[in-house]
């Protein structure tokens, strides 16, 4: 007969955890896990929720044996992917219509929650060029937190300056000017100063918060 004790033990074996490791994950002792697996006690609701968050375990399956073991979709968030829009990690590329047909890229909700990112704030685009190497390479995928326009000194931003879409590090100068910098130290990629009088030509799409690409 399938019991909650057997289901807990099967979870632990599935993820190759010791009783002590599982206990540490949900903030209980090794002895408590041992009691669950022997059917001497049942985990409380806080433990069940902790297992759901840590291992993506379906609470209904754990408690009652109902539904699937893992909630494959609940923990995922689809972020709009503007595949036809690219931001130049180089000298700049023309930014076409931003509101075009999109695809999506899936991120783990737990990770987004830990970072404090809301789905509505996020978009995904490509990087083109090599001016931000080695951190950002040609063809890398960028997760951008849109609407974050307050400059964090030295952070990387997706922006549109004078009609050109770029990915650059920004630094705010004392007089209100902005410095756009590349990570690539090649002489062709020089810092570019945006005078305070020209910042009206600058549209900061958002801060780049994640980079994905080939190793």
C-alpha cells in the first residue's frame, strides 16, 4: 500500500538525499525524517510547503497520493522573448518596432521570486557583437528587467541612444552626464560620453540581470 511514509522515502531516494540532508532542507532533524519514513509521524504543512518549493513536489501527491508527483509547470514562468529584436554589444544597431510577435523563454519561478523579479517587468532579447566580451558574447540571450531606469553605477543596461540599440555599462557623472562603457578592452571600443544636454535622446529599456549562452 502506498503511504505518505513511502512517498517521503521515495522523494529522498529520487534526489539522492540522506535523512540528515532532507531534514536540513526543511529545517527539521534527521530523527524527524526517520519517523516520517517509518510511519510514526507525519510532516506538518510547513514541511510539505518547503518540499514543494525546494523539490517541486506536488503537495496533493505527497499528502494523499493524488495527481502527479511533480508539478512540472507550476514552478515555471514564461518571459516574452523578442527574437527579432537584438541589442548591439558593439557600436549599436537600429532598434525596430519593439511591439512585435514574440516567443518566450522559461525561467524558474523560485529563482525569479528570490531575485525579486516580477514577470511583468521582464523581457528577453539577443545580444549582437563582441564589445561586451568576455561577459556578454555575440548571440547570448539577455534577461532584461524593464523599467529599471535608475542608474546603478557600473551595471549593464539595454538602451536606445539616438536610434541605436546597445548593451553597455553605465556610470553617472557628477554633472548629470552618462558614460557608456564596454567590457572589451580592444581600442575600437572606447567609452562614450552622453552629455547631460543629450540624455533626452537616451531611452533605457532596462537593466540586464541575467546572461545565457554557449560555453
